[in-house]
C-alpha cells in the first residue's frame, strides 16, 4: 500500500451552501472527528463555502482540497462532474458556475408551479427556510419541505413519486455542457472526475461514449468508492477505471446526519492497484 492510498480521504460532500445541512465549518469538524485526513468540500455549482471550510480544515490539521460538483447535461440527462483541487478564484470557473446557478432559480419557480397543480401548495415560500444560499435552490430542499409537510414519508419517496427525473414535478434543466465543465475545472488547475458513475440511466453504449468523450476532453478521474454506489458497483467502476486509465476517487457524498447512508470518511479503501486522484496532492 502506498502512503497516498492508506490515508482516510473523503473528496465529496455538501454543506448548507448547497444542499447539505451543516455549515462549512461544522462539516469540516465532522470530517475531522470521523478521522478524515484529506478532505474536499464539493458543493453543487457553488464555491462560497470553500474559504471557511479550508480555514477550519487546516486549523484542525486536515489537508484541504478545494472542490465543486458541477451539474452537467449530457445526452439529455444530468451528470455530475467533480472539480477537485481547483483554484476557487479562477474567473472563468466562477463565471460559468454563476450561469449554472441562475438556471436553478427559474427551475425552482417551475417546480413550485407543478407542485401547486398537484395540490401541494405554497412550496416556493415554504422551501425558503430550508435554503441558506438563495442562488442554490435544490430539489433536496423541496424534498425536505415535502417530508416536513407530510406529503411523503421519506426523501426517497419524494424523488420516487414527484421530483425524480421524469416524475410529475421534475423540471428539465439545460445545465453546463460536459466540455464546459471539464474546461472550467482543468483551466482552474483542477482535475475533473465523473461523480457516482453508477447512478445514471445511460445505456452501455452511452456510458462508453460518455467515458470516451470525457477522457478526450481532458477528464482524468471517476468516483469508484462513493456513498452512492453499491458494493457491486465498487468493483464495476474499479474495472472501468482500469480499462480507461482513469484516476480513482473516494467520497461519501455526505449531505446530513439524518439523511446520508454513509458518513464522512466511513468508506472502504480504494482497490490498491488503482491510482488515487489525490496521488500527487499529499
Ligand atoms: P438538483 O441538483 O437540485 O437537481 O438536486 C439533486 C440532488 O437531489 C442530488 O444532489 C441529491 O442530493 C438529491 N437526490 C437526488 N436523487 C435523490 C434520491 N433518490 N433521494 C434523495 N436525494 C436525492
Ligand atoms: Mn446533493
Ligand atoms: Mn451528485
Ligand atoms: Mn454530491
């Protein structure tokens, strides 16, 4: 085992700056308490939490990796691209993410209109207490509101019945293109990785095209060990990493204590033959 692969590394999680519930400082403290040694905050489409998260992480003795999870539309579906070890001050990255965030405000209004029509009224106002960054309204916030109102028992049920892709209150968004997202990340000095590749509804032909195009655009990594994968998918995407020569990432995708299946830092190690995406950062 190399030194890099024996570290407890968690390169995917969310603060209240996007759709997590803890502040950037509190999530840094939780990562540290859970034994994380190398840690990235990767809020959706937003860099606002990075300076506080980084300051807190460093004060606690963790190595901090500035990150972001970018919403992308590829082949009519949403794909999440992680940007890891980015320069948060990069102007093109910041400008690109601002455009992506603008699409969320419009979508939130349309989601609320659909929920109104389904008899679940008042969600546009009702969701606000769950949102701490007005530029970053997520389906997750709507789901929390709907569970609290008693419309569904669980967040999963909200997505299954109403907010999941293709469900009655889901609204299609044109996010960034794959090419834009990879360019923003690489031009900001970072590495792009496909988040939770097992979670998409692509055909095997489409998956192959996604991996080929991503690699050709300069994408370097995929998440192998993530809170969104089953144990079988750990092996499946480890093999994809080998086949395509991708660097491998590991991240909990932690959102909140009550909701996330896997806590910060509480994941199996990467298979030891894979090259960690953090290999030359530590
Ligand atoms: P958005 O980026 O606003 O479209 O919201 C996507 C977010 O919803 C993801 O980042 C997850 O946090 C959450 N999400 C998606 N699917 C589910 C699900 N089935 N159960 C719970 N949360 C989900
Ligand atoms: Mn999320
Ligand atoms: Mn994601
Ligand atoms: Mn995530």
